C-alpha cells in the first residue's frame, strides 16, 4: 500500500515485484483490496496488447491505512480523491517510473 502511495500509480507486475509475489497471487490481492476500497483500479487504453491496461491508485481507506502504518496523522498523507483523476498522458507515463522512486 505504501508503494502505491509513493508512486501514485502502479501496475500489477510492478506491485508483484515490490511484494515479491507472482502476478497471479498479486492480482488476487489487488482485486480484494479494490473491492474493499483500499485501492482504485484505473483502466487505461494501451497500444501494446501485452501491456497492463489497469493501474492501481490509493483510495480513501488506503490513505487512512497508510497513515496508520506510518504512524502519522492522516492530514500529513498527501492524498486526495482528485489525485486519481488525471489525464491519459500522466497515467501512461507514471507507471514507467522505477518502483520505489519517490515522487517530488
């Protein structure tokens, strides 16, 4: 969850690498986290058929959980619902960043 917060958007393969799980297990976990509204699944159009068409972003409950996990006041977590409402060029570019790279 903190990786998604740090990177803003991540694909299933990127999350699988950060949690050291296979993609099938990771997809199952992400489906449950999305259903429970900790993460939001954002569908994006892709040119390559092999490219992931869904990126995951933090949801309100996820932001609350990150604050609890980091033991900080929720107000210090820089996340708002509108952060997930970005244009296609941002979503296309964002997952290409290295996992673990902090946003500025």
